[in-house]
């Protein structure tokens, strides 16, 4: 008796889920599309929030910025849960190895005097800034309309608490394994003159009722703070004998470049929306005028402290 093995291809009745077929036709879909499109409920809500009875649980009117269809926006990174977690796990594992190297040699505690002051008086207190920014992103995760937007805000919220942890670990390293620098940094955040413009600004943004305005207000700070404090100090750190700071800062620089990808794409989607684009553009310009000047003042106060501590040192 002989047997003959043959392969038989069974064509699927449909390539993907019905909601995606209705948008793009019966074609194979990406995992990002299947994990993102039309996930958030749109109807059949049981009750309205008691604290805002004019809104549904999921409602486009939690922000004045609108998209005709929120699912026309897509995260250019293609992040849903699995690729996001994989990417960030690799980033933090890499950071842990770098920090382990710095801690084993006590390099953060041995920074030149001016750089030691910059780390303790400016950088480590910014873990509280990241914690505030995390709460702003959490509001976006809850109130953004459409899972294509809300999941980006959710990932940003996790990123922010991760950034705070990175900075905290650097503070512990600067304290030679103790919490002394972290304790002093909290007091600096609460009372130091150069921190109060930023602290006041973050606290006001945290209670802003429009989730999109909150995220964009924080971004006004980010766009000045990250280049000034992290990427902008890289060469100065290397020339000033503070290579340990450069190794630490590269991870926050890398994160900020990733953050820009989804947020810049979202701003462009708001501006170019066929129905709301013109109104969105005017609103975005208003947000920039409202928060931009104060963001510059807050960051400039930090830059002044940095220049006082390392300006002369680097030029020498």
C-alpha cells in the first residue's frame, strides 16, 4: 500500500474582523489594526458619569480638539500592547546594564563638582515633573476618544513613570546607593526658587479639564526641557569630564525622540482633519500661546542653574 501526501490550501471565508473589512475591504490586516480599530465602545452605555452628566462615558467632547474619525489617526510606531512592552523591556534592560556599570564604579557619585550639583539640584528633582506628566497622560488615556488615541496616551503614561524611575535610580547612584540625593531632591522640588515656575506650571496642567490641552501643555515643556537638560548637555558632559552623565542621559534622549513620533503625527492629524482642521489649527495656536511662554520661563530657570554650575567649567 502506498501513501501520497498532498498539501491542500483552505481559503479563509474572510481575512480579518468585520469592522476592519468595513473600513478597508476583505484584505489581510496588520496586528496593529486588529488591536486598535473600533475597540472603544460607542453606544449602549448604561449611565452617564455622575460627575459630568453632560458627557457619555466615552465622548469626543472631553476635548475641544476633534477628529472626524479618530481611527484615521494611526500611531506611526505601530504600538499595541505586545510590541510596546517588548520595546520598553529592552530599553529598560539596556538602561539597567548601563546603570549597573556606573554604580559598580560609583561614577555618578564621582562627577565633577559642578556636574554633581546639576544632577542633584536640577535633574533628580525632575522625577517629580515626570510623575506629574504621567498623571496628565493618564487623563488622556481615560478621556481621549478612540482607542487609536487613548492607547498612545496610555503608553506615554507608563513611559513617564519609567522615566521617573530612571531618574530615581540615577539619584540613588549619585548617593552611592543611599536615598540621600532623592530626599534632598524632593525638598528642592518643593522649595527651591529655580524649581517653582516648573512645579507651579505642572500642577496647573494637572487640573486642566481638557485632556488634549494637558498633553500639549506638557509637550510645550518637553520640547524645551529635553533638549536643554539631556541631549543638549551631552557634548558638554563629555568635554567637562562627566561621561557618566552622558551615559545616563542618552536613554531619556532616545525616549523623547520616540515620544515625538506619535505626538507630532497626532498634531498633524488634528490640523489636517477634513471637517475640523481649521478650528483645530486655531485652537492649537491658542494652546501654544497660552502655555509656551510659561514653559520657556520654567525651563530657563533650570538652564540658569546649569550655566552657573558648569558654564565656566566647560569653557575652561
